[in-house]
C-alpha cells in the first residue's frame, strides 16, 4: 500500500495564527461578525409606506378626472337651461354659475347686479266697499259678513282688518275680517267706536259707560270701563290715553287713562276738533276764534294748563273736523274753502305759527283720510271717487284729480283702509 506523505494544512507553507483559540476570543469574533452584518443596510423586499403613497396618488388622479368631467357636464346643462329661460325673462346681465357646495355665510359681491325691489302696494290705500276688499293691485276679497262700514284699519299683525260699521238703529258693529275671508263679530249694538292708530286698542260707548279693550288676534282682552255723562263720546287715542268730548254741541275735551277712576280736563277748553298728536305728545287742534264764523289751528299740550298758541284764523278753515295728519307729524290734510268752494287743504305743521301755510289740494274730504306714507295720502270725496295726493306735487302747484273706483255701484260708499 502506498502511503502518501502528510501535507501541511496551510498551503502557504505555515500558520499565520496559532490554532490555539480561547473560548472567549471565539465568542468575541462571532459577535463582531454579527454586528457588521446588522450595520449593513439592505433594501426591503416590500415597502408599505411607498405602496400607500403611490396608491393615494393614483386615487387622487382618478378623482380629479371625475370631478372635471362632472364640472363640464354641469356647466353644459346649466348653460342650456339658462339659454332656454333667457327668452322669457327680463333679467339682465350674464348668468352666474357656481359649481360646488354653496357657502351660506358668504355675502354678495359689491359688483353683483341685483334685481330691483318689487313695487310696494303700500303706496296706495286699499278700498273696502259692498262687502269686498279691493287692494292696490285690483285683487278682490269677498267679505260677506261685513255690513256697511265707516272705518277700516289693518290688524297689528297685518293678517286682516278691523272694520267699524256704519251707525244703524241697533248701534254700531265691529268686525275682524281675516285675509282668508273669515269674518268674526267683536262688538254689536255699541255706540261710537274708536280705534287706536296702531290697531292694538279699541274704545266704545256702551250705555252709561265708556270702555277700552286690547285687540289680540280675533279677541278683545283686558276690558276696562268708566261711567261718563250721557253726551260724552270717545274721539281718539292720544298715546296711552283716550280723548273724550263731553258734549258735541260745545267745545272742550277731557282725557281718560284706562284704569283710572277720573277724567282729566284738557287745558284748552275752547277746542273744537283734534286732528292728531305730534311726536312730543302735543295735540294739533282746531279751536274757536273770537268771531263766530272763524276758527283757528292751535298746538295744545294736554298735560300742561297753559294757553295754546293760535295760528292764523279765518273762515277758510272748515269746522267739520274732517282730516288727518301724517305719521311723522309734518302734514295735515283738512277741509276748508277756496273762495266759496269747499276744498281740501294741505297744512305744513312745521311752519305753524302766526301765519297758516296751507295750499289747496282737491275736492273736499268725505270720510277717512289714509296716509300711506309721510308724503302720500288718499281720501274719498263726496261723490265716492278716490283722490290720491302727493305732497311734493301739490306743493308745486299741481291739483289732485279724483278718479272713479272700479266696480263702484250707485249708493256704494267706499272706505279707505288705514294703517296699511
């Protein structure tokens, strides 16, 4: 058998390190090798963060494409609709199309064109006659439960009318007529009935008593009363008090504050008529003059026992007491004379002094004077025709011309609605 010679295990010809390695040295070498492997950064086979970012980008691109497509379709459809409507519309300016959710808190742009406000029907008074209400637009509302009337006033909430009936052998009636045509009787068989300027109170004569009640909806509440002389009649509300004329055949008035047990005399005892109150509470009154055929206008303070300051007096002021003041207390429309002809006069109350600034308006007033604004007033003349007056035009020399009321039959007496 052939024996080969033993070769050294190190081909280099010799060992460079001894084979004798201690256990602790071997463990240190292993730890060093493992630590070098951990320090080397290797790419992961799967990258969750990168995948999520790429997926979000793809979703965003798809949604953007869908949004653009929907925007184009919406724009085309709205444009087509606006083109179809533009043939019968009076709206001017290009249509504004907004794509997206509306912002309800946003304010309109200062440059945006707005449609003009609708013309208010309050520029002309509504008319009540023959059991029907005719508004300024010509619409007719039948009120079959309302009889002949002498006064009509809007309810405080604007949903109907308070209607004072004309005097009959059985007395006067007070109806509340709602806008749906429903009529309800509030008073029947009463004497003189007076309504507050704002329609929240009513006063009336009943037997030996004078009564005041509040108007709430279709009911009278909080009725109070006081005993008065047989000839006493309510005239008008002055603030929270009621003006009462004790004897219609003689001048002089008293005030009653509802709830009080006595009447307070108005200082000016030769007062014939009271047309209304100024914002400061003073009364615009007609008082007797030294001459029997003359009267004067005066400002009366009902709370002070001072002599009223009279203005120019004359026979051209009618003593019938028919007339009414504007809400701001600037103008008074009353009856008078121009020469020997009965006419209505417009008085500037701001110039009420030693002279009387009055200009002729038109035919004499018969019935209620309805101020529809501080510069517009309407009334009915003796023939039942409607007269509309503009202060500026009348002051400029233009006379108001009466016009017939559509549908008025012979014998009908139209009543203007006040407080409208």
